[in-house]
């Protein structure tokens, strides 16, 4: 029975470790997802100046095209001046040219303003790119750490699971079923140590007679308070 108890203690260690690893197997991918999401949000926010710069660039191109079209219209209007037959038509074309030149001047003023704004944004975009590169490096380093941790965790989980399966093969079927039943109704803990008459599972005192028996007997004993399998462990000497 002493050997069975040792096997149960090892099995409990496997189960407890697997529970911890399983929790981490859930947490680490969630951390990875949050890391990706946070970086994406940061990237989108910091690229607002770049986006605005591109919008102004397109707007500038549109204004330049407007100026080109107006100048072409002015050139055609001036050509028509050479062909007019009366003063009234001549004056109308002059008015058309005047309005076009005024419109062109207004648009050119807008272009100058756009260029100034684009120059200012260019400085901000360059600064933003430096900041983004720094954050991207941090992000990639952190992501690599998480990937390594997840890979290592998967390996550890598989190793402990294999160890658990190997132990189950060595334990009597009836005893294993009893352990599983106790474990399943006791928050995953079926075997606990007792030291100085205190059960490590429920942290309550067991009767003195049971404590004495626990130190001497090779039989499997049960805590009367939490109904878990108990074993004596001298924490001062780390002995069973």
C-alpha cells in the first residue's frame, strides 16, 4: 500500500501540474490575441497623420488639375478675343478671363496652404514612423516570447500527460477509480499531505489518534473533514 500511495502522490502532482498548464494554455493565446489587437490599434492611431497627408496629397493633385484646366480655358478665351466681331462679345470674353484668373488665383492660394500643411504633416509622419518602428520592434520581441512560451508549454503538457498515463498503468484499477472520484468532487485534489495534525487540503485538524495512525500505518486513510486521501509528510525533513 505504501507503493500505491507513492504512485497516487505522483499522480496528484501530475494532475495538479496539468491543471496549471491547461490554464496557461488558455491564457497565453489570449495574451497573444490582446498583444496583436493592441498593436493594431496603436498602428492605426499613429498612422492618422500619414493618412491625412495622403488625403492632402490627393487634394493637392486635384487643385493642380483645376489650375491647369482653368489656364487652358483662359488660353482658349484669349484666342477667341482675336476672332470676335463686336465690342460686346469682346467685353464678355474679357470678363470671362478675369473671373477665370481670379478663380485660378484663389485655387493657387489654396495650393500654397495645402503645401504648408503637407510640409508640417511630413515632419509628424517621420516622427510617427520612428515611434512605430520602435513599438513594432517591442511588439515582435514580445510576440516571439509568447510563441516560444506556447511551444514550450505544449511540450511540457504532452510530457506530463504521458507521465500521468504511465502512472495510471501502475495503479490498481479500484484504487485509481477511488482517487478519481475523490478528486472530481474535491476541486481536482484527491491526495493531500498532513503535517502537525493539519490537513493541507481543508486546513483543519484531524483527530490525534488518526494523526498517530497516519504516521505509522501503511493503509490509505481519509481526512474526516474533506474526505480526501491523506498522507503524513514531515515538512522539516521533507520526508513522507
